[in-house]
C-alpha cells in the first residue's frame, strides 16, 4: 500500500508506504510544509496504519527543510490516540543533524508521544531500519 500527498503547487511533499518485505511503514517528507500540509499528510499516514496495523514506523526527514516541532501539541492530541489504536509502537525518526527534522524528532521523543510510543532518532535510514528489525525480533520472542 502506497500514498502520496501533493501540496498546492503540485509537488509531492509526503510519501508513505507499507514495505511488506520489512514489515515497516515508511514515511518520507520532502521540502517545506505548512502546518495544514503537515496535518493532511499525517492523516493520510494514519489511514495506511489503520489498514495495516503495523507497529513499526520509519519517518525519514532527511529531505525535509521546514519546522514542525510547533505541531507536536496537535500530534499529541489528534495523531497519537489514532496512531496507538492503529498499532504503532515503535517510531524510528531519521533526520540530518542540527536540522528542523532533528528538532521535531527530539520534541516527539520527550513528550507524550515518546512516553506512549518508543521513539528513537537516527541520522541515516540504515541504522533506523536495523533498530526496527531488532524491535521486531524482540517482540516476536515475547
């Protein structure tokens, strides 16, 4: 399953896909987004999670340039209950060091989201996938 979200200028700024071979939902963010764009993309992503019930999510913010740490309150109130109900338990957040994406990941990690879902920040996708794979193995043993 795959979805794209396009902004008012016809540009793709969000892609989300269930990668069945990895049992991971991967969300890729591109460019700068408004708060309204962020909300539209997040809701599209929730719909995919509600369909797959996959507990393992990878957020790739390496191509993301806009700030959205200020949307964390909305994410905690609107996204988190649906995300948890859809099965999300592990969130690997990939961002460039010292970027808005990294700041957003840190905000997710320390707040209500991080106390409900295990959030870990990475600087490359390979390490994030490896962490999610370890979490998959650990949950299959319990």
